[in-house]
C-alpha cells in the first residue's frame, strides 16, 4: 500500500519535470546568456539577441528591452524573472524537434 502511494505521488510530481533533457538544456543555455547580459558579463550581442528572440517565441512572453532594426540587446531582470517562472511551470511542455533542430512547445491540455 505504501509503495502504491509513493508511486502515485511520484508520477504526479513528474508532470512539471523536464521531459526532454536536450530541449531543457537548450532553454537553460538561453537563460544563461540573458543572465550574463544582465550581469554585464562579456557576451556577444548577437547571442543575446538570439536568446531574446528564442525565449519570446517559446514562451510568448515579450521582452521589455529596448531595440532597434538590428535587434534587442538589453534584456531586463523582469524579463529574466518571467522566462524563468515560465520554465519552472512549463518545462514539461518542451521538446526537441529533430527536423527543425530547435526546441518547440507541446500543446498544453490544461487550458482546454
């Protein structure tokens, strides 16, 4: 009986866990780029812009950073907080698309 209860609890906890390590790792890499930019560490501005574009597309949370025709290069702490919270809540929806060679988001059935 105890084993059954443990298995039920464990399976319910896994819903919010990362289901695809490659996809989650890629997402976390983009978060690290944004973190370095916010902390004023030396990082290529092209990588910062690419990270912002990626995170906006995956999460549908737009950055509040300023930008120009070249892109966005100054993500904010608020952006980072929102994208990190999204990851904490929805990382189980991430998957690696082998054809497109990028991360995608599974349709979330919770809203239906």
